[in-house]
C-alpha cells in the first residue's frame, strides 16, 4: 500500500525546481553569450529559492531577511537592463542607493517584519520610477517586468503579513509568486539580450569602408579616435585629428557637372590616403566634400609639417582626370586628440564649426591648428 502524495508538495517542488532550472539557465547563457544581466539574475533567483526553503522545516535562516536580498540583487540587475535608457540616469542612481540599503534592512527584518515592508515599499517605488521613465526606450520586453514586479511585491507583503511558524501552504504561495517573478524577469532579460545582440550584430555587420571612396566610415574613425585618446591618457602617446575640406568642389560641380565633382572626390580620397605616413593613420569620408584624418604618434606641429603639408601638396601635384586644367584645393583644420572625456563626434563637430568659419571668411591659411583652449571655446553646432 502506497502513501498518497500531497499535491501541495508536488506544486511546491515544481515551483522551486523551476527556479533552480532558471538559475542554471541564467549561468549557462550568461557564460555562453556574455549576457551580464542574466548573470546578475542568477544570484537573485538563488536568494528566492533560499527564502522558500527557509520557510520549510527547521532552517536557521530568517525568511524575511533572505527575501529582502532578492530585490537588492534584482535592483542591480535592473540597473544593467536599463543602462541603454538615457532618461533614467538619475533614477538609476536612486535605484542603486535603494538596493544598497536593502541588505541593511535585511538585518532589521530578522527582528521586525516592518523592515521588510519598508524595504519593499522603498524599492518598489524607485523601480516604478525607473521603469516608467525608461518605458519608451525599453519596449517590448519591459512588459514582462510588470508582472514580475507585482509578484515580488505580493510575495514580500504576504510574507510580512504571515506569522511564523509557516506551513506548507505559506511556502507554496511564496514559491509560486517568486517563480512568476523569476520567470517573467528571465523572459524580459533574455528578450532584451536578443535585441541587444541583434543590434550589435548589425553594427558589426556594417561595412567599415565607404563604398564611393574606399576610405573608412565615420564610425571607424570615431572608434580609432577613442582608442587614440586612451593611448594619450595612459602613455602620453600623441595623436592629431584633422578635417580636410575640398574648397573648390562646388566650383567644379558648377563648371564641369556632377560627374567631374564625383571624380574629384575619388581623386581627393586617393591623394589623402597616399599622404598618410604610418600604418596606424586612418582617413574617413565624413561628408561629400570633407574627409577626416587621424594621424597617430605625432604632435600638432609635426602633423602640420608632415601629413597636412603632404595632403596640400598632393592636391596641387597633378590636375584632375575629369578637368585637366583644375587642381584640388584643400583646407585643413586640426587639433591634438584631447585626453579628456570628449566624445569623438563632439570633437568632429567643433572642428567642422571652425572649418565653416575658415571657408566663409575665405582665409588664406590652408592649415589651421586649434589649441585645447580654442577647442573648448568653440561652440558645438551640427553642420
């Protein structure tokens, strides 16, 4: 004769087992695909399992204290999930503070359930603020955060309302609600990871070469400027960023037509590429009439005397193939790559602004070097 199994025990085992499976899945996927958010979800899920186990039998752990560690770790994971949303930067700081306070409240929850209530109310309020502010930038995966948040809040308030000793029904409700939280958060995290992975694949899959000129793309130039700035900051290795403008491209278009202008752009790209001295130098096409050049390993004075001068001479060395009596007239604005936190796109914008001023003023200077003080005073305007 066999004993009948209590269905509550089966459901309890199923809910706890589901969380354990999610825990292993998080660790495996995080290591396989480099998903940090999944790796952060693993310890939070482990704490939820321990909070359920602490309600069963004679466990030395206080369920209320262990449960407060779940939102503490979940808050750190949510900070990583919302790292893409620019509108939640300040709210993410508040979430970090709230998550840091919860372990302290967990010690108080050993003696009073009100510490659990206060911690959950504080954490839920900050999380709602983060989710609402980053809602537009987090769709569609953020819909799964709502049932997860509700389930975790219900589990916390229900545990605070119950008084020990806890029976199997209390543990079942706790395991079910926490399983819903863990599963919904896992789905949201995995969905967001897929979106980020696809975006990363598209970015990496972009061509790194301009199809018209064969030069690098602005994205590649920005990455190289970032790398050059790191070298400058760490080792004092200087680099110079310059923008080359084809001054007479408009006149060539008016006189000889767009085909001659396109041929002039190709010739300009070829001559700029041939003027580079080092393997680490890179040239990129920014606009139809402007090229960006990064010269590594040289200061502005040296770059002006070598790379910039070679570019000017290359433009005047031979006439254009499509206009035998015309030459390329270049104008260059350059500056040293600053070691400070200046985004490459901002640096290019400031150089473009100064180059616009030189072109409008019809200055006789063909090479203009901006000091760091002049660079900081130049307004940022999109061309």
